[in-house]
């Protein structure tokens, strides 16, 4: 694992220290890693929501059934064999 040094004003360091104590983190690093992971999850959820909205706004719905998937598979095979 690599290290990263950050500088915090005393008030923020005190806050981090209190979060470590109050929430059962073993170290301030563990708390910061949790914040970063939560931010990664939040950004992924926002990206997914944007993609879903894009899909909803992309036009009329089409039926997704076995024929649809058969055609998708055939198109992929054709693309793959052309390469």
C-alpha cells in the first residue's frame, strides 16, 4: 500500500479524530479510505443514473426477447469474424 500525506487545519484534524473514535475506525487512514470509497460509489451511482436517463430519453422502447438477443449474438459473431 502506498502512502499519501495531507495537510489539514486543526479543526478538520479534530473532526477526523472524533470520527475515528465515535465510529470505531482503527485509524484516521481507515476513515479517509472509507470516505474515498463512498465517494467512488456515489460517483458510479451518478454515472449509472445519467446513463439510465440517457436510455430513457433515447427514443421509443423496443421489445427485448429471445429474438432480440439472437440478433445481437449474430451481429457480434459477424463483427468478430470480420476482424
